[in-house]
C-alpha cells in the first residue's frame, strides 16, 4: 500500500482554503475598522501571491510579467483599503449613478 503523500500544490490549495475560511470568518465576526480591513487586504495580497507563484507558475516566467501580476495584487489590496476609507463617498456616488 502506498503512503499518503501531500504534494506542494495540495499544501498550497489547503492553505488557500484555510485563508479563505479565515477571511470569511473575520468578515462575519470581526470588529469593523482599520485593523480588520488591513487584515483582509493582507490576506488578499498573500493569497494572490500564492496563486501567481504556484498555480499560474509565474516564478519562472518573465520578470516583467511577474512584476505586473504582483503589482495587480497590490493594487487590489490598496483598493480594498481605499474603499474602507472612502466607502461613504463611493456609496453616494454610485447611488447617484443608479438613480
């Protein structure tokens, strides 16, 4: 009988699942505020980096493409932070667009 071996891809997948569950739990039970928003933004950036490096296999890709993808993940995390800071302004602006 073969031994049960977890591959690196499976470890990363399990880590992504755990981080996703942790983020969902924090979003539902955490205190609203900058600490929670910063934690969620960091989770987004970290998970994005894992996906880029391990599932998109960009570690061996062109440095330019890899840096662009890393920058995209940072931009998404910054947008989360900005939406926390300017959420009321965004809500009013989008309400006017819909009305």
